[in-house]
C-alpha cells in the first residue's frame, strides 16, 4: 500500500508561511497530489528504483519516511539521532541534519551540517537535478535557503522528494519525515553530493 502525497506548492515558488501556494495554479486538488488522470499519487508505486550510490542514499532516506516527532517540538529518538550526527542537541530544526545523516549512513563523510545554506557550496551546485541530489527552498522573509530535501525522482516539472521537519502542508517546521511532490519552480538550488566524493 502506497503513501499518498499531500500538499502542493505552487505560485512562483516563493515559500512563505508553510511554503504552500494555491494548488489550483499547478493543476492539483487541494491537499492531495494527483496524477494527470486525477488519481492520487502513491509514492511507493510511483518511484522508480535507483541503483548504485544514488540508490543507496535514497533507500536510506526512503526507509525514514514515516518517522514522527515525539511531542511536535523537534524531538524524539530518531530526530535526536539526526541532530546528534551534526553536533546539535534537541530541540532544533532537523531537515539538513536528516540529509546529512542519510549520506553518512550511505558511507559519505559529507555533507555533515545542520545549516541548510551550507548544503550548497559552489563546487556542488548543479542546474539539472538527479535522484539523490539535495534541493534547497528559499524563504524570502529569512533571506536564505531555509529548508532542504532529497530529490527521489523527477517527473516532468515535478520532483518526488524525501523531506524531514516537514508535514503534509509543506511546512519547514513540520512533525516528521515525509515523501512529497514539489514543483521544480519552488526549488532555489540543487547540490550533487554523490558525484566526485
């Protein structure tokens, strides 16, 4: 049984409170990721398996989908593991720590940061995403990238992603690890941490 993706990000890719735009602008029903035929998207059945290094990172990230905070305050055993991997104590935002932890479990020594903007050094920036690339979402009110996730698959103008400290509404301060659909225009930058390690 697949996981149905909730939330759509539309508009101009400008994420504000919660990072959610008007789903009707991007051809989606409010709250539910839909296929072109109007059927709900299922992450489990719609993501093509990846092989090699990228597949290893993604399988680790995918296994974490469903992890939830203990009390809704950036806490819980697994969230503490993500944060500890980057030297941060609970409670704290953990989207970047989750990405770092996934790469660490896959045998990479980098990235290893809890700071979202640090995921995008010039040497790692790529224009076209591939599975297992990191993506960053710009928050104008903060003047920086303030949420990151992993590209699981590219479907036309859409990304299937694995994101932590998110929720069904697309918040950057959510309650766990989710598989989501995200329009490419909501992404500010991509970074490739698999190639050239």
